[in-house]
C-alpha cells in the first residue's frame, strides 16, 4: 500500500478521533445559576393610628438553567415572582468548522489518490514470477506436486486432483480446481 494512502488514512482517523472527543466533551450539561432577590415595601398601621413603612424581602428565587446541545431547560427551585431571561449561544464553535473542513479535505485527498491509482498498475514479470513461485511452494508444502509451469501459471497435482495457480497482471494470485 502506498505511503500517501497510509498517511491519509492516519490523518482521517486522527481527525475523526478529535471530532469524537469534541462531541463527547460538549455533550455534557452546562449549568448557569442566577439568583434574583426582590424586596417589597409593607405598610403597617398601629392602634395609635401611626403608619410605618417597613421594607422586607418577599421572595428569593434561584433559577438553574441547564443547556444541552439544542435544548434549554429551565427549572425554578421556588415559585418565581419575577422573570429573568438568559441566552446562550447555540451556534457551532469556529474550531468545529475548522475540524470538519480538515476532515473533508482529507476525505477528498483519499478519494483522489484512490481514483488516480485505478486498476492500471501492472506488476513487472519478475515480481509476478516470484509470487507464483511462492504460491507453488506453499501448495507443495501441503502435499501438492508440480505438474507443469509457465511464466504466469502452474498446474499442481495431488493424487487424481488437479489445480491451476495463476498470477494476473496486477499481481493477484488465484487458484482454481481443474477437471482431471
């Protein structure tokens, strides 16, 4: 396998790992806590007819906002008397887009390399002969004997069984039984 394809595959796996790690890291919940205190003025009248204004806290509201990737859930812990608004950015971070772009570029590079490689790569005759000799030696170790051999094929025999071992132009070794 060419080194460029191995490096492209390694780059794709690395990018996919980074993307997976980022997805796992951002899938957790982020909690924002907002505390709102309200006060109210209360008038009290005594039996003597005097009026006194006293300021006392009426309600303390703690609001917890949990943000998930696309859902915002608000859970008040007490009955709120006032309304507060909280906004969080639901957009995708810039580094995620950069990572997706790198992954797409690596994928395109692999596709181009595979397309350029094509099926036109031919193995030299010496290499094809070496592969055929290796296959014949493997079958001979299993009890097959050499009946005949040419530049790119050999006929093997074991008892009354015959087998053809051949090497194509791309260097692929194939075997098939022959009729005796």
